[in-house]
C-alpha cells in the first residue's frame, strides 16, 4: 500500500492541495457586502425572480419552506411528485444553482470590522447572489484511481482536458457520531481510535484481502454466507467489522456474499496510494466535466455535437426495419447509419415490457462540514448504514469549495441510494442524523464541535435507473439502434465504461475502442484535402481537424455547437 508514481498521462495536471490559496479567487466570506434587513429582503425578492426557470426545468416539482424567517414556525411540507426543493429563505426555486459556469468573479470587500473579526453566517440570499459559483451534478459519483474510467482517460489522452482533486477522507457513522476511517498503513498505526490489538488485526485482515485468491481454504466454507457473517469469524472487533463493511468494502450487510465483499475490499486497497491517501478522485467543477472532455476530443477529430436538440422520433424504414434518421424538435432530419440513444428517448410502446428501478437523490448546501478538522478543504465520502430494517444504505459525498462546485464557506453534499419510497422518505432520516434542518439558529454551546451543520438549501428527487436492462426487453427495436442506460446507483463509473465499449465493438468490431490520439505534428494531410481558410464553419469531411489544446488548459468546456445540420 505504499505510494505509487503518478502515471505520465496525468503528470501535467495540477492536483489541488488543501490550502486556502487555491480557492482565494472564489471569494471569501469577509468580502461579501453587508446587507441590512431591507437589503436582505430585496435580495430574497430578487432571488424569486431569478429562480422562476427552475419550475420549467423540473416538471412537476413542488417546493416546501421550513420557515419564512428566523424565529417563525416551519411551514407544512408539500408533497411533490418527483422533486422537492427546500430553502432557508421564502424563495423556493433557484435555477442559478444548477448552472455550470466558467466565471468566478470577486466581490468587493465589506467595510465592516465585525465581519472581519467574526465569520458571518451564510444566508440563502447570499447563496442566490453567488449562485453562479455552484455546479450541482444531477449524478453523484467518484472515480476509482484504478478504475476503468481513469484507465480510459489516460489511454485516450482525454485526461488533458480536466483537473482532479483527491478525496481526502473516508468517514464512518457509528454510535451516533461521525469519525474518520484509517485507510493506509500509516493511518492505521497513527489512529487514536484503534487499540494496538485492533491495529494488528486490521492490518492482518487487509493483507489477507489483497491475496485472498491465493488462500481459498480460508473462505471456501463461507462462500454461501454473507460477508458480514464471514467477518465475524475473523476475530475482528465490532468497530473493525463496521469500518470494513461500510467504509472499505462499502457493501450491503445482508445481501453481499463473502466473495463479493472480498473483491470489493481488494479493489479499495488496490486503489490506495496511486494519487493520494484514498482510492477516489473527483473532477474539478463536477462530474459534468467528464462528458465535456470527451466532447472536446470528438471535436478535435471533426465530430459534430448538436446541442439543445431533443429527439422527437426515430424514422424507421418499413422494408429493412432499420432506423435511417431522427427528427429533432425543430423538425430537422438527421440521417446516420447507427443511433445510440438513452433509454428515455424511446417511445412508451417500445419500453412497455421494461421494468425500471429508481434512485433516490438529495443535494444539500450546508454551512460547515459533517466532521470538523483543522483544514476546511476536505472532500469526504460517508456510507451511512440503513436506518431501519429493509432500508438501503446511503452514500454521502461532501464537496468543499476547492472542488469548484460551491462558494467559499459552504459545502455541497450529495446523498444517493436505491429507492424504496420517495427520495425524501428515503433520505430525510439520514439527513436528520447528520444535519440541522431547523431554520432557527441553534444556541451556541460550550462545545461547538457538537453542533450539526446547518442546511441552507436542499432538493430531493428520484431518478430512473435503466442500467442492466437486456436489449430483448425493448419491443420492436431497430437493429441499428443501440440503447445506453442512464446512471446507476453505484459509486463508480465502471458500468458506463463497459457499456460504451460493448456498444462500440458491436458497431465497429475491427476498430480499437478510444485509441490514443496522434500528436498534431504527426498528422499528415493530402494536398487536395487542404482547404483555404474560411471565417465560417465548414462541416465537410475535408475540414482539417483542430490541434489538441495544450495541457493544463483547465476546464474541458469548449465544444463544437452546431445549431442546424442538414439531413
């Protein structure tokens, strides 16, 4: 588990350190202008006007308000169909929070000595004013440092378009409190939570998990048992069993077999030390950067993205049964030999025999971390055990401002689990254990570390999980139409990478999947392919591809946007 050298493909990246210098441009709390009662009321009214588009962006969404102002009674919660939005202020919708942006402006320093001495409480109106500093993913995932997606980013050289930050902490919730889990060998022996005997037992078991395939006699008798039952036979203390089950293997206590648990533990341990002290990476500005990175690579090779074009229907040839074109919402006809579509674009008649699962999601903006430490810039992952029997475990990912997903002095928290009920019913019991949902400011206690983080804004919604659906489940699907699923509830991206490679190999069995691109200076063009410079776009096949941007360019956000394309 010693530290490994960084692969050459990612050496040009700047992995942010946990320092305040890296996020200074995001604006400090002391720089925010001071508003009086009238100013705060005006900001709230302005936020209501700015947030109206959320109603159209989230069809059927209903919001509820815990209170109009500090000291008032919480209003009754309104049940929503799929999405519920909570805010600390009277304004219930905030479209600015969902925007992805490149601009990080600076606010003027507040001429107040009080704010310089004592940190001012973050309010909902401040969040609205700084709304463009928030990048909220509808899908919450992390990248395993030795996972399929990282390998693909390195192999295809797409990693040059993004920057990453290492997840700094693995947390556990035990006996009503949050604590940090020791992962590496150094963490284990420096931990004050474990006794010397526990440290030796833990290291012995983790060493066995790395080589469990070479010692089948130690687990063969328990292959039909659950991983939790197997852990009880290893003379591990209850705290060690909890750490291994929920924070290292991150598997179900009742449904995971012994072999699955050993495989998950081994994968966790193999990913340690490649880029940091935990197995996970997070892309700056959010998971939305990953498709933008592949979009830029596609543009380099002359690919065209039709942005803001929704698919209205597929045009199928009656004789051959193949799909020959699609019609977008502008009525434009786009022809192609193959079509890769997400499940939701198919008609109801095609999907009538498909059984879907659901994912419960919640996104929170809080004013402090769930586990306070000396450093405020922590990216944490916590797997909450089921609150009640029959409930799923909940994955909690807490992002700090240095991930460029939220403003300084706030945290963006993602909660995800497979659905059993509505998102709010599944996730609110967990949120109540970790956070303070009351609008009234808690009275300061002598021990401030016991104070829970305050939720400033929250949204609950359910997502359809179409992963793992067999192609034969779709009725009358044309042979040249390939269906890709939406996001699954797993923490990593292995399912999406495997699915992409499978679809690609079915379409082009003799081609390599995502080969490394050639260097721009090695590309040779025929003389007849060289076209004179044109100020406009030229979508013909003879157009010379753009050279790849230099490394360290920051965000992978530039794409080729084609509003109109001939069929």
